[in-house]
C-alpha cells in the first residue's frame, strides 16, 4: 500500500523526495548547493540530521522525516510529504 502525501512513508525514501520542494528551500538560494551537499552527506552516512551551514542549527533529513513521522505542517526544509 502506498503512503499518502502526508503520512509516514513506507519503505525507502523515494529518490524524487530527496530534493526539497521550492516552497521550503528555493533552488536559487546562493547556498543551495552547499546545503544539499550537507544533506546528501548526512544521508550517505545514515545520519538523521546535519549541521546547517546557513544557520548553524540542526536540520532533519528527508529520510529521517520519511521514516520517523507524519507531516507536521511546519514547513520543514526537507519535508518529503509535500505533494509533488
């Protein structure tokens, strides 16, 4: 059974859900590539968060959200549940 757009994902994170929706992180942001490199490194290492190079805070990865909880509607940068 496929997961709905806003409930906890089933199975591995789909590849099309690894990229943030532009509503939550604009690809034109000057540090987009740097942020995505941090996100991708965290995913590769199996980490649930990474240190944000923009704010210095911790940001949850798309995979962590996908596996751990439903959408909270707070506009998380890497929310995998926003309709595509």
